[in-house]
């Protein structure tokens, strides 16, 4: 990634943090004449469209002021349920939701589906057929499953 994109990543990270949010991912795609910057942000609570718009305006303002790109489209959104959770602080707002978890178990990995019942320090407790406690550092991938009940 070139230096301008690294600068944009840092701007997005700082703007998110100033708004009590955190940067999940930044994707830059397209050609120079039709550049698209996708910024995914999240928070400890659900974030609103107004918060995404505020972050978008501030990132765009800084990109323009620093003349990092001439032409671009900026999309700022929350990650959505199809994206895995990557920070421990994303989990508490998903208490009592169903997850698909892949985690390190001894020398291999294991996968299961279970409901998140608690988050204490860095230990996540899931209820499946039995209660399963997993250290956050052992999670390889965690996805919230959409359930209609």
C-alpha cells in the first residue's frame, strides 16, 4: 500500500478514536480515476448512520486538506454481521447472540456454534451443549450468526 493509503488509514483510525469508535478495516480499490475507499468502524455499542456520516465527513475533510487523493468515493459503515469480530471490546454488545467460533484447542483448532453468555476480562463464555470458556487470544475467527426467532 502506498504512503497516501497508509496516511488515510491513520486518519481513519484517529477520527474513529476521537468519536469513541475503532477502525475495523480500510479497503482501497479501483483505479486512480475511480478510487473507492471503504472504511469499516465499530464501537462498544451499536453505531448509527449519523455517527458513520460524521466520521465520513471528517475523514474526507482531512484527505482533501492533505491532498492525499484527487478523486475518490468514501464509504464509511459498520462491519455488518457477515464480518468476523476482531476486537475483544466488540463482544459485550453481542451477549445472548449465537456465534460460530473457531479457536485454538491444544495443537489444533476446533469449531462450534454457541450463544455468548458472558465476557469477563479476556474470557468469553459460550453456551452450546455445554458451557465453553475461551480466552480471547485463542479465538481464530468469531462470527455472529443471524437468527430469526
